[in-house]
C-alpha cells in the first residue's frame, strides 16, 4: 500500500472497504466524546478541552497583553459587559472560557446569535402548546393534574426553561460567565433590546407572575439552560452577582451608542508569532508547535493581506503533522484559504 493510499480514508473507488478502521482519533478541538477534566471540574463533555486546549498545562494559554488584561479586569471590577471585537479566530470566545477556568466560575453559558434571535430566546421559553396538550390529556382522565387544580398551577414551571441569559441572571454568590457570541449577526433590534436587562440585571416571567398568589410561597420550579432545576419566586429573576458577560463581534456592523456606553470595549488585534505558537501548543503540544513553526510564519505573512482565522492554522498543522499526508504543503495551502474571497 502506498503512502498516499495509507493516508486516504475515502478513496473514491466506488467499492466498500474498511477505511474507517484506520481513521485516527479526532483533533482535540473536534472531540465530542466527552471526558472528565483533569482538575475534576467541568461537566465532562470535553467542551473545556475543545476551547482551551487539551495541552493547556504546557502553555501560557493565550497570554493576554497588558491592555487586554486591563480591559478584562475593568469589566470584572465595574460589573459591566465586555464587548470583544476582532477578526475570526482571534480568540474572542476563548477569552470567556479562559476567565471562567482561571477564576473557577464554572461552565460557560453560551448564547449563539443568528439573524432571527430575539431577547426572549436568551431569557426564557414557555412551551404553552405542550402545557395545553397535557391539560387536555389530564381532563380526559389521562395523566397529571386536572385543569384548574392546584397541581396544574404548580406544574407550570415544568413548561418554562430559562435561556442562557436568564440562567446567568439567577441569584448566586459568584457570577456566572455568559458568552453572547457573534452579536453582529443579530437583527438590528437585539442590541437595543438588551439594554434594560444588562443595566438592571433582572427580568420578569409574566406567566409566573400572573399566578404567583396561587403558588406555594409564590415559587415555581423551572429548568435552566444547563439542565438544572431552580425555584423562581414571584415570577422575577434578579441577579445578586452580575454575570461576567462577554459579547463578541467580528466587526461586521456598528452598535448603538447606548449599548457601547454600557460595555467595556476590547478590540483584539492580529495575534503575533508567539501567541499563535502558544495557541498551537495548547491544543497540540510542544512538538507540533515546533514542527509547525514555518507554517505559523507563512500564516502570519499571508494574514497581512488576507482575512484568515487561527483555527485554519490549527487544522493545517494537525493534518500535516498528525495525519502526515503525502502532499503536506499543498494540503496546508488548501486548508488556509482566505475568508474574504470577494476581494
């Protein structure tokens, strides 16, 4: 078997074969099988390793510069959201995970923004249809409490699930870390809709407020974004420790002045050679970082005139080192394609 055929899993031969038996384990940042963190923290799904690197103990992970450290700490001191802008792959979302890991603030709550996202999506979801269906079944002698009974009133919490923002605002002694990712992808109204919640640190759940006087102690048990159950009193969620909120943007649009006034703004510049090497070392180890030094230099040179993302570099170094394809340089160039092809 030639070196080329050994590397190829799919050969395009049109006949079944056992190629999948030769497929190596996935790159650490694409491993979804889950494992327990070495420090005993995390939720065991591998998300921390995917974000911060399975070899983070070998590197000064994404060591921030003085200005970055000052702005991050300013946001912590002032209890203000941190708006982080920069090119794709600059480490914007990783910053939230790094802060949560270093300060022991638990799992990062992530709210990924798309053009259809509304404030309601981040706060909570009330499944009125499921509740109506269950009430109808109960009224027909099925399961659960009958419509209008005290049990049916108390059960309303079973149909409410807090979103990432709503979960981050739950009262706690230490803040949660909330990543609001790619805010610039949102509808034009969302940044303005966020203003009051980010300023006041609270929101209301009208479905619970309407029946608070019929609930035991005015409390209902609801589900959170990370799968736990909490009790909400009088239909109001209000934080005690304001969450550390990281809003990221690729710089594709400007945000309204009222939002900017409420945020600490950090702009991440292009990473230098040392930071990229640290990034590679955290995910792939020392040997891969040394072997990929020339590729890092080529990546930096191209990034001066092309829009590139650091995870493209990671993909190229992993394949040219771990998978060892026969045409390494050609594959690396194919993987590191400019993201601004319209130019």
